[in-house]
C-alpha cells in the first residue's frame, strides 16, 4: 500500500464520517443528506465507477458493488469535495517526486 492509497482511504473515511456526524446531530437522515447519497450511489453503480480502481488501490475482496457504494458516497459530497481531493493528491504526488530543498 502506498501513501496515496492510505490518503485516499483516509479521505473516504472522512467523507463517510462527515455524513454520520450530520445524521447523529439531527438524530435522523434528512432529505438534504439522503438524496445526494442515493443519487451518488446510483450513478456510481450505473457507471460501474469504483474509487479503488480509479486510484489503483489493491483490494482483497472483489465485490465491485462495495467500491461503487463508497464511490457514490464520495460523489454525493459534491464537485468541490472531489476537486479538493484531486488537488490534494496532485500536491502530494509533486511533493513526493520533488522534495523541498534546504537552503
């Protein structure tokens, strides 16, 4: 497992935890929380989009639908969240390739 794999899984857990916190705070799933999750999961299932395959994260169990559901949850967070993920991953890749030089 690479650092990128680790960070991508951390981002996935953060996305799921954020939704869980909203549910706990409100003591129920509101339409504003549930609707984007359902749409995101349906889109990921329909297109067979899987975050583990996108980032080449090795998986032991090959149940694609689990990756589709996780991908749908991330998608449900919105375009800004996805954009931030890719910017973070690019920045990490650049830092790994070109470490800062001491003066």
